[in-house]
C-alpha cells in the first residue's frame, strides 16, 4: 500500500488494484494501514511534495474501499474554509 503511494501510481491504477483485493484482506490488513497513512498525512510527517501527491491517492483508496473517516472529512472541510 505505502509503496503504491511512493511510486506515484495514478488514482485509476490504485482503484484498479483495490477492486481485486478480497474483502477479508481489506478488513484485516488494509484498514490499519490506511489509518496509519491517514494519520501520517494529517500530522504532516510526509515531505511536502510527497504529501501533496499522496493525499489525493489516499482519498481515492478510501473511497474505493468504502471507508469513512470522520477526522479526514473534518480536516478536508477545514482546509476549504
């Protein structure tokens, strides 16, 4: 997952990969990984350039997996305002 972001795959490529992952794998492995990636981006631990590239990918990955993160949604609305 983290390598997908590092390699700068397009949103479409990531969604294509995510469509083929079994639900039980998503529940047991990907949810914690996505949560950690979200936390790192939220706290600004990533280098600015990497953060900007990864942010949209993480949003798309979450949408593809049907995940909802209230913290993430709140931060997005704060950035808009």
